[in-house]
């Protein structure tokens, strides 16, 4: 198979450095260029392994490398529409960071442009390719626990805001400044925006859509943030499955401008744990259990070195196969859309201080479009 000539745009997302090894070492990729507007970020990325030409603008990058076939949109959520349309104009396939947009009109504009151009746009939700998650889904398929009745998941991490400031700015993370609730000084755009994985996983496991959501925010652990860092979500799916999600930034961190080993204060930088109960049994999984722990650099204390590149390789392999063989990626814009609708419903529930129902509504934009309404007490 001919390697795909790939580029990276912006380099301001927290997952950027995790791509460096995969893009360099995958025989299916030819990493040719990158672009980022900030010299400080360029310097940081070079220290972390960036070894391709890096340009100040995407326009210059594409002009210098007209053979680019695909791009990783490693940017703030607010830039995804602009960058998607730029790629569509040039016939470039896209691997988009995990929130394409919270503005559903923007989302539909991106999806329509991609479909009309006949391009691949895969949404980056690497947890689907995690070896532990893959094993869990093998167990589902075997029928060992029967029909799923409840799905509990944590997706908790430290906060990336200090190294990636846009994730603490509502205009760049959520797309605009929307108060969490009347009388609350915080805005949408924090931990929830960083953790869509579990919302996708339950849809994948059950084959059902969200029916009812109730979300609440707690007091921030980091009082200087203007976005939420603690949030809890529960509800039920259209097939009756109940769920409880904790997608918080509830792991403390050193406020480093450059992430790396020693970033965490708590023993683990992140935890994704699943407890899934069915008619015939329960599955319990620690998705990031196999890691290396040591005392030492940089702060002479308990430090975690994560060892989970397998999931990035699997995700990129699927992206390349979709490009070369004209297949739709598992997590495409149309399939992912109900997840973003559900996450917006979480914020609506927080604002209304009540559960929210998600009911199917007729639309010609997507076969899986839902709108949210508040359930009256």
C-alpha cells in the first residue's frame, strides 16, 4: 500500500505529541509537514519530536506541499469548521480532534461539505482502539454477560489547561461564552468538552441512543478556572440501559506549560474505568492499567509513564485504510453527531437543574439527529 502523505495543523491539542511517534514510525504514513501560528509551540513540539518542516500558516503549508493527502486537525475546537472547509477546498482527508464542534449548525456544515467532496473525516476517539476496550467489546460480542442493563464509566484526568490554554477559554473550547447556570460564574467548555469517549462507547456497546440525561456540576477543584472541572452525568438509553458517567478533571496536576512525566500530582494522570452489568454478569475494566510507575525525574516523586501507543496505531491504520479503500470510518461525523447532541444536553440539564429528554425529530441532515427538551418537574 502506498503511504498516505499526511500533515498536522495547529499542534495545540493535548494529543499532539502522541501522534509524533505514530506518524514517524507507521509504514502507512509519510509525514511531510506541519503548521502552527505560535513560535513557542513550535519550539516545544521540536523538543518533543517534531522533525518535519513547520509553517506559520496552513495556506503556506498546503502551497509548499500540494501532494498532502490528509491532515490531523490538532487544533482548538473553535477552529475545526475553518480548517475542515480549508481541507475540503484542497481535497484533503481529515482526522479531527474529538469535538468537531458544539455548534450543531457548524457541525452540519462540516458534515455536508465533507460528504459533497467525497472525503474521509474521522473523529479522533482513540479509546475505541485501546486494547482493554477492544477486549471488553469482544466479551460483549460473545454474549457472556447478556443484554447490558447498566453502564458505569469514569473518564477522569488532570486538567490540560496550563499546557493548552485554549481548553480553559469558553470561546475556543465550547465555541462561545455560555454560563453554566443562572448565578454561576463559570462557563461551558471545561472537563465535559475534553471527555466525549464514554458517551460514544455506550452507544457503540448498546446500539441505542440517549433517551434521558441528568447532569450536575460540583464546585471547582481549581477555583481560578472559568470553566467546569467537576461534572457527573446519569440517565438512560433508548433501550432502557441506565448509565452513570464521571468525565471530570478530578486528578490534580503540576501546572506545567509543557506536559510530560511528573505532570500528575495524584498517582495516576488519568483513569478510564468501566463497570458494565448485564443480565448474566458484570465486566469491570481498567483501560489504562498497564503502565510503568517509578520514583524519579523530574520531581523526585511517584511518576507515571504511560505505555498505550497501540490505540493510536489502530486508529491511524483505520484512517489510512478508509482513505485507500474508500471505506467510512467507524467514528464519522454522521455517527458521532448524537454524542455531541447528548453532551449539549448535559449542559442544558446543568442550566435547567433538571433532567433533559432527547427525542428523535425529523430532519434531512442526519438519520440520527435528536433535539433536547427539559423534562418538567
